[in-house]
């Protein structure tokens, strides 16, 4: 949808911080499915953690991303912390199943997707992100390819403070 805008890219690249700033400015924001799943799994049996069973994790992320689209607000810009494309790319990477093309083409977002590049200076591990910078960078490369495959215009976010990043996004959308 034209008002559904994706903020994707490298884990630890500042996506969530940017989304907090956009929300502070009054924009609607949809939380990343992966973080929600990791929290639920860490509180439960942990079987669908991405470092335990990447395929189970990706399948849950696909279901959650579809539900997020259905529940999204109906007015104004809606910023998604990752998207169905990210989940489908993860599923395809984990299983080899053709998930990206059918899901990605059937459920479109705004043509312009904003990608947080690998940024070593701000990258941090936490309990929900135990993988290293190299794995995060490899994921970034897969996501760039996925969005390009689906004919999105990938806009790389500048490595600047969060307020300037939010200004950049809103300006690129014509705000």
C-alpha cells in the first residue's frame, strides 16, 4: 500500500531508534515481528528462536507480518519496523522454499523502502540479538537483494543522528 512504509536493513543499524523518533513525531509505527517473537519464545520454550530453528521463526514472522498489515491504521503514513518481505526472505533463506516472490508481490508496501546499512559504531548485541556484526551484514545484503528483486526503490539511510534520519525519511516521502 502506498502509505505503508518499510524501515528495514541491518540488525543493529538504528531502525528501532528511528521508528521511536517517527512515532514521537506523531507517525503510526508497527513493531518488528522478530523482536516480538524472540520475547515470546524466551518467555516460553524457545523452540522458534531464530538461532534455534530459523525456519520456525521465519514462519511465525510471516504470519505476524500479515496480521500486522491487517491491523495497521487506516490513515496517514504507517511505518513498519521490517516487513513481510523480510520474513519471506528469511523463510526462503532458511528453507529454500519459494516464499519471497509470491508473498512479496501479493502484499505490497510503499515503493520506497528505507534501509539501515551496517553501522559498526552503533551495533550492539543484546539478549534478543545475540548474532554478530558479520551475520547482521550478511542479512543486510540478502534484504537489499530481496527488495530489489521485488522492484522496490531501496533508499539507504544516512549514518546521522536520529533526528536527521527522521527528517531524511519524511522529506523523501514528500512531507
